[in-house]
C-alpha cells in the first residue's frame, strides 16, 4: 500500500472507492480491487462507531482506510483514528477556526489535542504509532457550502490540513442548484476552480466525490484525490447489466 502523501508528492492522483455499506467482505473486496483509498461513510452510510474497526481492518492490507465522520467532533474523530483509520474527512467545514478544530482532533499534543489511547492503531500500524501518527493521519476538511467556498483559502491555509474534499451535491445546493455530482452552470465550475486553485497555493491535495465517467474531467480540473466507485452505485449497475445481458441472451 502506497501512502497517499507519497502519491501526491510524486505528482500523482489517488483513486478511491467509497462504502455506504458496513459489510467487511464488501470493504475487503473494494480495497482488493486496487483503490488507493477506501472511504467509510459514517455521515451518510451504514458504518458506525461499532463497525468502523472491522471495516478498517478489512481495508488495510491493500488500501488506505479514510473515514468520513458524521461531524466535526473531536471525540468521534479520535475514536475512528484509534480504530486505525489513516485519515478523516470532516463534513461541512466553513471557517478556518473549524478547520483548526479538525486538525487539533487529529494531532497529539503539543501540535493538537487528540487524547491518547491508540490500542488498535498500534496493533495495525506498529508499536511506534504514537511517534508517527501525525505523519500517518490525514486531516481532510470538506468544502461543500457557499460559506466554506468563500473561506476556502483560509481553510486550506490552516497548518495541519492535508487537503480538501469536495462534496458536489451539497456544494450544488449551497449554490442554488440541484444536488448532483456535476453541473454545467458556471457558478459550479467556477467554485471547483476556486477550490483547486486554493489547494495548489497551499500545497495540499484536492479531493472530490465523483464517478468513473467524471474522472478525467476532475483530473483535468486539478483534483488529485478522486472517488470513482461507490458500492451501492457499482453494485446496482453491475447487477442491472448482468440481468440485461441475461435477458437479451434468452430472447435471442
């Protein structure tokens, strides 16, 4: 498993899968497919404080497990990091102050205020985890509101922020548009440009929720962390395609 920071330092793009479900076999299968990271969605999916440890363990041999927490809460962030997650995606960050709070929750003193107790993380990442945690763990605030967009430069300038993750549907809503992964509206494309430009200025990664069909476009727009496979979507599309092929063959 290549560290995401190494990928970005080499000028590469990290490709991700995403889990709304909480089944360890699905998590293992997703990671085994070769994604650089797998997002475990506590905010909008089935993963929970109880299931995250098992999902992290299922993903880790092949991919970097990242957890989208339900909110910018220090206790929840610490809990998923203690479970061995290699990063947190923090929703609805709108100000530099909120970004600083997220960073503090990810870092041990004196850099931050994370409480010490990484029993599982040390088993998964080594006895020296405590001394390497700050370099292992990624802090990725989400920009997905009009206020967050207006403060993008300040948010991404906070020391300890490793990147930004864009939620296109929520960002669309904040811009007065329908909640979609993509929009033709200039206000939407301009927003993405604003975010990727701020990421480049501050030398951090720019991540986005996308799809395989949008991957090339998002890469051209400057995103270096692109989620292209969501379990529910891929499963539905694959099963539908198998059914359609079977029906067509049977009718031939």
